[in-house]
C-alpha cells in the first residue's frame, strides 16, 4: 500500500479494493500527482464508486484488442498464420488509437483505402477481421460500447472464379512437370485436396485395400475421407508404399516453383495450384457426379460452396425435376 518510486520517471500506486483485491497503477509525473490519484482511488473505494473495468476499457487500444484476439482465438487455428498478416496491417494503419476514440468514419476511411489498394474481397476480409476483434473484446467485457464497424458501407465482391484445366491441358501439364513433383500434381487433380492437406498426408492415412484417403487435419477442422480412383491407385503403387512418412516431402515453395515452371512450358495461364481442386470438382460434375457427394469429398461445410459447380453437370437440372415426375397421372 502506498507509492513507490520506480526511478525511471514513473511511480507506482498500490492499494486494495473493498474485496481485498490488490491493484497497482503506474503514474507518469510528480509524487504529488501520484498522491492525488491514490487519494482519488481510495475515496472511490470508500464510496463504492470504484470500477476498475471502466479504467481498463478507457485505456484499451485497438492494438491491445488485436493481441488479445490473437492470444485467445486465432493462435489456436491452423490457418492463423494467414490472418496474422491482416492483423498486422490493421495495427500498422490504426497505430495505438484508443478503441474508445475509434469512429465509424475512421473505419470507413480504412475500408475505402483497402478497396483502392486491393480488391472488394480483400477489403471485406480485412473489415470482417476488424469487426471480429472488436466484438471479441466486447464479449469479454474488456470494452463497453457499440462496435464502430456498424454503419460501414461495404462493396459487393466479384463472383468467385472457377478456373479449371481441360483434359488436354492436364496431359500437357503433367508431361511438363519435373519427375519429382509430377505425382503430387496428379494426386491433386485426382483428389481435389488442398495443397496443405496434400503436403501433410502420410502413408498411414492411405488405405489402398479399401481405396480411401483419411484426412485428419482439414481447413474446417473436420475429418473426412477421399475415395481413391483406380488411376490414382496405380500411381500410388508405383511410389513404393511405406508404413510411415509423408507421401510428398516437399515445401510449398518447392511445389510452387515446379508448378509455375511447368505452366510456363505448357503455355497455360491463369491457373493457380488451388485451381487443380476446381479441376477435380469441375470434371467430377461434368461426368455425372452428384453435388452432395462432391461436398463430402471436398469437405465443404456448406452446400452453397459446392453449388458453384452445379451448372457443369449436364443432367443436374433434369435429374432434379424428375423427382416430381409422378405429379400428373399418365392417363388424363
């Protein structure tokens, strides 16, 4: 209890509230100012007007809220490293602004800046992350107030692109892939798996007997199974199956390097590695696959994500309408 000189230009006041909980505050200034603050706190405690959470909320900066959000929420996600870039961009733009001073106009200005620098989808993701950060500290009762993101005008995003390789382009690309990574690209086209999932898959996850690939770490966090088609099974058998170890001991950088060189040799443009996933899904639907089966294979949590491939099915609408074919009697 009392005042301690920290010998660095600051002083610490030390006191206890009515519940006996100890509190310390750092004061920058003279000892006289520290005494005034201490006496004020003691008076607030005596009059039951001491609310430390209000003091904490008044001092909460957006940067502090971002770090709290990271520690509690994001650091536990497998995709956190991608969102860390967005969080750093938010901190860089807003600096140490107090959350209580952050206005809807400030956030609208940030959103418009991101729109000008990037795209509607990127600006919207940045805005969504900022809104989630502020909502988190409000739910944790670290900040009392209205989320200033309310009222910000957003732009509609461009329709999601669905680029995919033709059968001829697949053959050309595989022919130009280096031997070390050719099977990896074939694996991606035959399974629709994400690059991260492919680089993590091990021989223990491959059930050649039953024709199943077990995925234990997916983007959604849910386990799923991917069937092994016969052509992929032949590829896996040529890879000399092991009892353990990853199938493809590559880094993302190595894969990207080989893939881009092969694209250039093949004279193919506008096809990212992720588009191999679209290639699988598009050909699956064009050859009569069902949306619900595709949803399970791709691991989509919402059928709306899979719906983007529906138009590629030559029989999709016809099959859908047939479910009510018997509404009218054959003889009328």
